[in-house]
């Protein structure tokens, strides 16, 4: 993916997607390696092997994930972050020229997303995440 980002003609667009991809990777890493998958403090057992066994059973750290799962995560989280950026910077009460410029800019961003991730997103894909933007 980084090769595709580096191949983009506009440096600013490439930098935007590097930040997006970095955030998606960090969030996945946080889920897999920093946060336990379930509360593990359900008992006060002091057995020597208890904590090791419980950690291996309950922690996402010990789960084996596939390349397809990682790709799915990076694609979806990146899409959500693009959608968030689109609506965060949206122009509602602007002139037609400003709105046209905004839409043209974001169409270039969507096209870049499609090149990087091999997808074909449209404004409908971005609008899918619109109801969730209130929680950001």
C-alpha cells in the first residue's frame, strides 16, 4: 500500500493517506496487543500457570490473524477516517464555487483511495458512515 501511496502524483494527498494508514495500523495494533479481549480479573486464583493460561485463552495477543483480516481492517478503518475527514471539513453555507471546489477536491481523494486500496468507493460509501460521525 505504501508503494501505491508513494506513486500518487500529489504529495499532499500521499501524506494524507500515510496519516490515514498509520492511524488504521495503530488502532489495529492497540486492539491486538495492548487491550485484553475480555476482562481477565474474574478470580483471585494464585495458581502458577493460571495467569499464563488465562492470558493465552482470552487475550487477542495470542490470536492468529490472517492477511485478509488485516487488509479488511486497514481498508475499512481508512474508509471511515476518509469519511470523517470529508464531513469534518464539509462546507454547508458556502457559495457554489466553494462547494464545487470542495467536491472536486474530495473526488480526487476518493479516486486516490480507490487506487491505493483497489476499491471503487463513491459518495454513497462515504455517506454510509455519516450517521456515525456524531460519535467522533
